[in-house]
C-alpha cells in the first residue's frame, strides 16, 4: 500500500436487493440504472464475510478510529430476523477486531416488528425509516405493487421505535419531497413522529431527466423547503433537520452539500464495489467500478477516478460552481444531480437556482446576531454578493453570478416546457446540441426574451397572447448558430417564425406550422402555401422574408436592438414595431455614443453594462412622456427605452434601468423584503405611496443616477451639481424610509444599510 489514497470510512451494504414496496421515485428500480436485475436477491454469507474483511483490513491499515456501515437494499428487513442476525454478527465480529463499528440500517419500515426491534437494539443498530409525511404525501409514491397504502405500516414501525426500550435504535426519518404536497402538513406529520433527525431529500433528477417544476415559478423546491424552514425556526428547531443545519455557515456539509470529501463505497449483493448509490439516477452502470470485494481491496477502489474526483473539494467542480459565492455551502449539490449527457458531471446541480435561494432563506431565518461593536462583517457569501452590489454597480464576478443563475432559471423553465411540447424531437435536438455545441445553446437560452416566452407558455393565468410551443424555434436557432443541419416542425404565429438571437421569418401564407430544414447559412421552409429557401443574410431585403436582428457595436461587445421578438412586449408599455432602417441606425448611433458616455462618467457602471446588458427594446413614442424606460423581471439582460437623440440623456436611462435589472436578478435569489408585506411607503419621487420592493428598486436606481451626476458635476457640466443634489436627496430619503419601515429581511436591512453607507461616501465625495 502506498498510502496515496484517502481512507474510506463509510460503507453501504446491499444485503437484500429486492423490495416489498413499489415506490415510483426509487432510483434503484425506476431510474436509468437497471443493474439490480442481474444480481442475487440477497447477499450470500460468503459475500458478507468478504466485505467485512475488506472493511476491517482497510480500517487497520489506515488506523481509522471508527467506520460506518449502513445496511441497505432493496429492503434489508426482507432478510428476516434470522438472516439479519447472521449479517450483524459477522460484521460485529470481523470489523470490531480493528475499529469501532457504527452500524445503521435504512428501511421502509413495513416489516418492522418487536422481534426485529429487539435484535436491532441487541446489535446497537441505528435505524432510519423512509416516510414522506401525511397520508396523501406518503402514498403519492410509497405504495405496494398493487397500489395499496404503506402509510399505516410505516407509522406502526415508527411507533415501535419510539418505545423507551427501542428508542436507542431510532435514528430518524428520510423524507423525499414532492412540491405538490402541502409543506405544512408534511412538516407536522414528521414532527408528530418525534424523530431524532430528519433528512429532507430532493428527488433524484439530472439535466437529462429534470425534476418536476409545476408552473412558471423558477425555484419551487426552495420555496417549498423555505416554508418548512420557517416553521422549524418558529418552533424552536424542535427536531434536527440535517439539510438546514448543513447549509448554515460552518454546518459541516453532507453528501449533498458542502465541500467535504465524499468517502462512501457501496457493496452490491453480488459483492461488486460501486460508487455512491445515487449515481444510478444518471445512466445505466453509472455507479460501477469493475471491482469486487473478493479480488480488490478498498484502497484500489478508492483510486477509481469516479471515487477520487469526489474527494477533490472545489477543484472537482465545474467552472460555474467554482466561481459561485456560496460554493462552500452548496458544494455543487449532490453529485448525481449534475449529470448531463455530453458534459458528464461537469455542470452545476439541476437544482442550482433552488439551492441558491434556499441558502438565502437559511441565512435569513433567524437573523444572525451582530458583533458586539454593532457593525456587521461580510463573512457570508450572500453578504459578499449583496455588499458588492451595494456599491451601486457590482463587480464583473458578481454580474457573472447573476447571469449564470438567470440562465439556470431559464433552463429549469425549459425543462418544464418540455412536458407541454408536442415536438419531442425539438427537445432531443437541444440535448444533442448542448452536448456538441454548448455555446450555441447557451447563447440562445441567454437571450433575454426566451424566459418571458417560457413563462407565458407555462402560466395558465397568463393573458391571451403568443403562447406557441417555444422548443422547436429554440432548437432551430441553436442549430443555425452551431451549423448543425436538422429538420423540425415549427409552430407559426401570424405567418412568423421567431428565432431568438437571429431574427424572424415572415412569410405570408405560412399557416399554423411549418417544416424547417436547417442548412449552413439558410433554411428551407414548407408550410401552408409556402415552400421557400431563405438565405439568412444579415443585410437581407424585407422582400426575402428574413428580418435579421440588428446589432450595435459597443465597448462590451455587441448590443442587440430588439424590435422583432414578440416576447419583448413584456414591459407594461407599448413597444415599437420593427423600425425603419434609418430610424434603427439613428437609434443605434445614439446607443453606441451613450455607452461611451457611461464609460466616461462612471466606469464601474460601464463595466456592469459590459458584463450583462445584451439587448435594448425601443418603446413606442409618447409625446406626453418622451423620456421613458423600463425593465421586466423575467427579461434579464435587456432594458426598454423610448428613442432619444441625446447620448447624455440615453446614458442616464441605460444606467438607471440596468440597476433595476440587476436588483431583479438578486430578488430571484434572495428575499430582501419580508414575505407578505402589504404596507406602503411614501417617497419623494412618486406622488403615491409605494410597496417596499418598489421603494428598494427606486433607491437602487437613483443611487446610480446620483453617481452619474456626481461624476459630471466634478467636471463642471452645466446643472450637474443641482441634479446630483436632487437625486442624492431622493435616494437618502428613500433609504431612511425603508430602514424605518421594518419591512426588510435581515439580508435586506444589511443591503440597504450598505447602500446608506455608499450614499454617505458619495455625499462626502461631492463636497
């Protein structure tokens, strides 16, 4: 032994590979891996002994003070009392010669009786029971093959474990969440069983087979868990909930969270060594190592690449996770949940947006006590992001985090839209392209108006409008960007096929659906009375039927002048129809000049624009309100402005609206205003009292405008000093009103307090 491998201290033994329940969310039987079919029903005694010897020799060679062994399945209680005693005796006799043995078992509880309870106490086995809450929640998935309820059986088992004579063997409850269940009822049902600990598990899912996300809500799992977290805190944390404890700063982590090395190996019923069991949800054979307990010691298995990478901490994560401010808390999520065909496990968790929001919830309830000095210190990763944005602009790394999380939300909505798509080939093409040309897919999904399209498609309460299936058009756009030939049926709206980031095909007589054939630089369209090949020339004449998007060169790259995407109409104000060429060119020149003005006046804000603003939507002119601008919460990366010829004025509008966009992305992740706040706050910039979130948005935007005018005042530009003082007063009054309103969460109070500090620095700098 060369001593180069990291010791393994946790082992899972599949002592019985069959089960007496038929749970439809079980990763062993219902997910991608089906290797159980070729394995013996129970682990033979010779295999138990070989596994025990391997574990004992590993503990001896590495001087391990304790090893943890979990009896698993299938259902381990199918061994019966005699078979279980045989296994427990072998493990105790063989392993305890070299180290202390912590024995545990995970069971569905259906077969647990008094005899088995006495046996478990005798061998000091701690038992976890799988139980999903109230009857409706538990029986949604955990049923017998004939469909019958397991609820009463499991509650009877839990009652046995609560007895004083058996209580020492009661380890807790494992609960797999389903966001269709009532979180309050689930919480109350778990609490009623007096468990020493509860493990709340996200249902196993991957990017290839994503989790259920009903409706347009981008973080349903965080919201569901957040409700339980609030109840738990309000109840004084009356039971241990490992997920919430692990996600707190310094919480120690688990297999699913944090950066601690994952030192777990599995022994299957046939003696095969396998990686962590949850990998079975990724693909057939994902957990396999090619090793077994008869011929391969633990050290050899520990050097398997799939085992070793999970001991590398942050270095074993994808680039997105490594740059995330909460990586030490989240740890990239459960390894299996990162799987995507093509890129393997080199991805964020499919639950990334939920994990970010859940971490914020855990941080916010209850509020951490301030240090004795009365001043906060920025130690939480969430604080780092908020403090950075509280400077008024935010760094490139923070903008990258916001953009990455917004893209993750869009991907989650895309998965939900897949379930409503009538074109499965479109989803298959997107998955393929994400593997062979990920940048093309990323560029399309990052287009600001893809998310509004998906939200409209998923929201049953949305007003009537263009709610055609988005997947085919997205797949065609990505294929064109990647140069991958394909043929797909694409829904048509008003004789138009919109291809995000590229442009629109407008062909009268196209009908309701068209077959689109993608070739390099062109598409062939057949539908209704139309059969035409269209060259996708950026300088195409309208007579060709191709209306390309218009780009404006700016210092940060290229800015899209978006006047064709139907989902740009999401600002609550009329948007301009496709501009005539001279008008579009004039607006483009103004935007390019305005961008240069921002770089001149407030370089830090210019860097923030460069890092995230991708599109500008022209608003329809209104003589009564010539200076208008807007953002939309779902359209990150875009702002809307009324065309204006003055670059100096346009620069202020861009900075102002990009503040709203950044703060909207923050609010997708963190609660800054206490939920349910219906109070109103008077502010100097509006005649009507505003809700707290509206005041927060106004304050953040006006802070940036103040900084613009402060910079101009420093260069003696006309009335700049008066404008700076005007906006500074507005912003200061808004901040003070927010802090006095008691409507903010602890994170919100910290953020607004930091804004107040930035304002004071701004005021000092203006003297």
